[in-house]
């Protein structure tokens, strides 16, 4: 840390305090009865002796109690007084904060609040102190940094920026605002905190704040304390440490540093202990490769792979490349290779290239999936009927007991494993349900408590299990419990008045007389369900079975949620009188109270602009829930109109308002919260982006002597930047391509066509072609020509889902020096197997076309076609190398999976289409008449993608349209929720705002519209 001796000098008052802080006085030690075991004891005693902190009348300090903003106000106020600051004389007549009037009974808080406000330490939120609120760690950082500037004239923020200090705190992005983040870094820079995660939103205790303040006084007040400026790792046991006096020291560590792991180390220099967080960085290596289940191989690395996009991972069975899906772990230290189906038993090779100079390679042996264990899950078999009057079970009575089969990886394979039993006529293993069904002579005529031997046997492996089970009476509800409210994913749900009722279930825990959980809703038909408060919410009056997470559960569905409040649900069993009560709590969602707006990174006319917003509720908590922010009553407005959810984005905890400015110039936006607080931002909108600089190739350019000439275009080959230094994706700006010097490797014509002549490399000059004929930017690029004998390897481009009966082009690439060349059909031979194909189907003209007759069918009488997996096998003619890729063929009709609204023309280039978020609609017309906003309104179309990856721009033809008006009193809506929905302006209304929820295929999107009168 760069030392500023002119600033960091202790005054007389501070010197006395520092001395008392180092040697706590006995008078303070006897004043608190609850700090003996506290980590903050010394700090508390030192501050108490200096009369900066005080305890409670019962003799305690309560070091673990959460500190409030009022507590901190008093602590800092007393510290300022100890530094010879005076209480303002008018503190009793002039209020500093609107929520702390001069009539407040806490005069001590009143006077110190006036002091810290006048000193610039506390500014408050909207001029409120909020003294009863808990103080968060990020708020503490801000006021402490301000106080340090006030007391010691040390601007820690300016100091750390000047010294180019790099923070190692990992969660700075969770801080609410820039000032908060800078304050946290400043505390780290000054050595007042050295944690890895600062947890900005968390509260802190009275003891923790005492330690922060004590460290401030002893570290900053003393002024000449040396700190670690930099610690470099030389090797596993050696550091080169630079202290704040810029002197370097070589430090030897007793314990070797672990590889590639952030580690906090302590060391001694000149008799003083220092600490630093360092990382001993080594090259990435393969740590292990193993199969974790029958279709998944896990590859672990010795360190995190920072850029996983550079890692080219392939799995080979012999020379056959396997089609796998890569799933990287969150810490990027491992990747799972997931097959479409179980891997065949064989030796596999994993190659990882792109991370090191040489590819990382390892092998793994995969065994065929096999039965490893069989377990019968209970000692009793439950019968399905009551006994007869003579105490025996009658004809047709059956009993069941559960069982589970697991493979060598511990995976449940019950449903795919057929087992043999000790009596196939009376003991049957039902793999679909995972139960052994007992019937016939082993149950009929027997009594409750009779024993039945059960043997389950896997003939393939010889694995078996034997258990004697006891016949038990029919299962009935014996006890009633409620686990809570959950969604289908198995996540516990906290309901509020904005929650979607259909996403939540009251999950029951019903057990029978044997203590076993009941999952058959038929067993719960005698359960009476009573809702005591239907004004808050409504629920189903019957029990149903739903998959919660990965388990079948009995639930009571929630039908509707109307408002916040508590609702008691009563459950009573009519069979035995057992009952339970569960309170369903619906919280009130937060309401926007205050808002601040920041400048966007850049605003360019005609482009989507993200404007940062910070919206807080009445408690000062930041709101990031888009649904709340877009709520007409609780959210925010811009220009008097409620912000639609589609115009909001949340990235890393930061909320952005998304809008498009039509023209360059100064644009003002006025935002308003539900409590009518206003924030304004004036945005300097820059001129529309134009292609300005050509930087080079998107990827290495390799062309083949087998292929037709390649036409160089900006869209397909070049990195083009605008006047603001941003890359312009899919730019179609004209370019001029010429040959540098002479070459017999390629030739170039006036149409920018590059024709391959022979193996080798050549240099091309690529220049932007401007309207006036001048060249503002040019770059030289390399082109490599191959005849196909030099490729480093080959790949099949992803085929994706394919429609039965339709041609799908395949691409086989040759790989050379980072570039790719699509092979011509004559360079490879391809066949397809799978489904009902009886022999390999030859691929003709580089296209696959699978007839629907080759698809598998389901087991119903209709024998419906089902999605079927096929395998494409490609053999490279020149080398004999074999590639494989699995793909799925479906008979389903094309259906839109995603789309966006655009003003681009129908049948235009999808890749050039730009999304729009706002439009106009003439009163009384359907969405087919939507027009874009701006000086030249165009018909609104949609850019769609179906399940087969087909992209197109088409006319807007909605399945359904739901119109949500800004003000219901402005519009008459007919056919809402249908394709023909319309909104008509009422007689006295000239214009109205609404949000359209448009459904096309499987996707629903929102569009903000202004409804105008007919011209």
C-alpha cells in the first residue's frame, strides 16, 4: 500500500487512544460480563476505555447483537468527539434527518446524528437516518471510509486508485452502488479487512464493528504501519514480498503452497507478522478421468480452466469419435462428457487440446452396465384387500413390497432390469413400478403375519437377494403431516401476492400404520380438506400425486392467490380422526420507493441501450425482481408509463432499463417509483454505428484446391468495428480484396473471389469500401491453401434435430492450423444407421434424408412415430479415419421454439434482423397491423426458430394475444387471449399504452405498444 506520511499521521487525541487500545484499561474490563470469549474483546475494551462505545444497564455489551444504524451513529459520533469535534449547538432546534425530529426522546442519538451529518460521515437515504434499521457491511464500509477522511484527512479511495491496487475480494459485484464497492476496496487496501468474500449485504454485529473501528484507529491513526504492497510467488516455498515502503524481502515458507489454489499465508519480516493471499500458478493438467455412471465420464483438472471455450475435448473409442455433450462444473475444474446413450464397454481416450502446447491425453476403461446390487426395501408386504371374516385373505388378494436394483456406479436401474424370482407364477418383479407382486397361493388363504419367502435373481451377473416378508393389513392413513409448500423442482417456495399459484403445492406427509409414507392418492380419499380463508387463496379439495423433485408426493394444489395474509388449512382423516393444521403464508411483495439512475456504457441511435437503475423498497433493500418492477401498482414508470418486464434486464444483480433511441442527440428520461419519487437521466445518444475499421479475420482462412472460389465478405470472414471500437456482428459492409505482391498459390478477382491454385500461403489486402471511394481502413491477412493432405484432423459439424422426410445438409470439416475447410462430397463416404433401417443408408450429395418409415414407434395400438436416434458414420477417403455423430429424427411438424419482433422484411436475412421492443397499433385492429415506431414505420414481423434449427423472418401470425392495458379505463378489449384480440380506444381517449403477450408455437414474448386512433 502506498504510504502517505503527510496524511497518515496520528494526532494527540488519537495517540492517547492508540495507547489505550494496545493496553486495555482494567476499568473497562470489569464493565461487561459477556465478552470474555468474544474474538472482539480487546477492541471492545479499548473503545470502551476511550468512551467511544458503551454497554447496557445489565452489564453486558451484547457483542453478537446486530448493530443498527443508530448504534453506529453513536459510536462514530463519540469517536469524532474524542478527536476534538464538537456537538453542533443547534442539534436540539434543527433536525438533520426527517425521521429523527428534535422532539425525539433519545437526545444522545440526536446530538451525535447532528455531528456525523455535519461532518459528512452520514448522509442518510433520502435525508432519512433510518436509525432502527440494521447496518449492512457495505453501508458500514461507506461511513467508515468517510469518517477516516474526516478524522485523518486520508482519502483511501483516491489512494488505492492512485497506487493501482488490485482487489482480491470475490463478491464486489454484490455491492449496491459504485461508492459502496470503492469503500470496500478501500478497507481492503488499508488492511482493515482481508477476507475473500466481504458479503456486502450481510449485517454485522456490535463486536465486529468495534473491531473495524479499533483497527481503523490503530492502523490508520498510527500512520507509519507497514503493510504488504505486493506478494509474488517465486516457487512453492518462496515469496518475494514488497512492503509499503517499497522495500523487497525474500520470504521462505515452511509449508509448500498448493497448486492453483488461492491461499492465505502468514510470514514474519523484521520480527513483525504479515499476511497475504497468493496463488501458486502451474500449468493445467489432467488430474483424473473416470466413468461416474454408464453414460457419463468425468474429467478433472488440477486447476480451473479459465476460458472453457478454448478447451477442445474429444472422446475416442479406438479411432471412432464419440458424440458427447460437455457440461462444465461451476468452478471450471472438471467437465462431464455425457453420451446420448450408455457407452459401449471398451477402452476410451480423452483428448483435451487448446489449453497447453501439447494436447492433454488420458484413457479410461468403461465396463458394460451390470447389476451390482438388489435390495428388497421392507420387511412387510402390504395386501390390497381386507381379510375375510375368518381372518384369511380371499381370492384375488395381492400384496406388494418395493425393491431397487443398482449398477456398479450406484445408479438406479430398476426400470430397465428384468429379474427372475423364486416362483414366476406367484412372485413377480414389476420393474416399471419397482415392486414385487405376491399373488395366488402365497397370499390367498393366508393370514396377517404369515411369512412369504422372496428371491430376486439377475441371471446375467448372478446377483441375488433373499428376504422373508410378512403379510400385513391394507395400508391406511395413520398420521397426517405437511412438509411445506414446494414447486415441482423440489424447491421450497416462499409465497407472495405475485406468486403463480399453479407453480406451488402444499406437500403432504401421510404415513400408514407401518410408518411408511403413502404416495397412492386412493389411500387419501377419506381426507377432508378445509380452507379457512378463501379471501387470501383457494386450494383443491382433493389430494393428488405430483412429482416433486425426483419423488412422487401427495399434494394439495393451490388454485389461486388473491392477496397477502395467512390461511389455515385443516386436514382431517375420516377413518381414524387424525388431524393436522398448516398455515400457508402469503407475503406482501415489496414496493418501489426510491430510484437512482446511472449513465449507460454507451447509447447509440437505433440500438438497444441498457440504462443502470437502482431501485429500493421502503426498507432500503434493492429490488431486482423484474415482475415487481414491472407491476403497475408497485413497480416503476418511465415517462409516466409502467415499465414492461420485457424492457428490464438483470445482470449480476444490477437492473437495467432497455430502450432504443431513434435519433442522435440529448435524450432525457424521467423515472418514477410507486411512492412518486423521481429520478432523471440525460443521455448523450451517439450517431448510428457505421463500419469504420477492419481488424482482420474472424478465424484462420484455409481454402481447398477441391473447392470452388471463396468470396471474401465482411459478414462471413472479417472482424469489422464501428467508430466506437465495437465489433459489428454480421456487418455487410462492402470490402475490396487484392493480392499483396505476386503469388502462384491463389488468384483474386474483382469480385473478391479467392481461387486456390496450389498448396502454400499468400497474403491478401482487405480494405473497407467507402461510398466516396476512399479507403479509411485496410489490413493484411494470410490465406492458406491445402489439397487435403495436410489436415490435422476432421470433424462433423453439429447436425441437430432433423425432420423425417426432409433433406438435412451435413458438413464435414478438415482442420488445419485453427481453420476449417468444408470437404467436398468426394472426399468422404457417409452412411446412416439406426431406427428401423435394416442396412446402412448411404448419404447422397452431402445430405441426409430419413423417411418416417425408419422411425421407431410407441407401444400403443396406433404405433405412433417417436423421436428416434440415428448414427452418422463418416469415413475420410484419404486417411481412413472414421467419425461418428448421433442425431435425432422426428416426425413432428415444425413448431416455433423462439422468436423476436422485428421491423425487417419477411423472408429477409434472419442474421441481419434487429429486435424491437416497442410498436404502435391502430385502435380496433389485430396484431397483424402492428407498425414499428420511428420516422419510417414498418410492418412488424417475427424472426423465428423452430425445433429443427430452421430460422426465418415471417409475417406475425399469433396463436394467442393477451392485451394488458396500462389503464383499463382507456380501452375496450375484445377477444382477449385469442388470436383476434383487439383493443379499442374509448371515446374520450386519444392514445393508450398496453403490453401485448404474443404466443407463437411454444414461445411467448412481450411487446410494449402505443394504441392510437385511426388516421
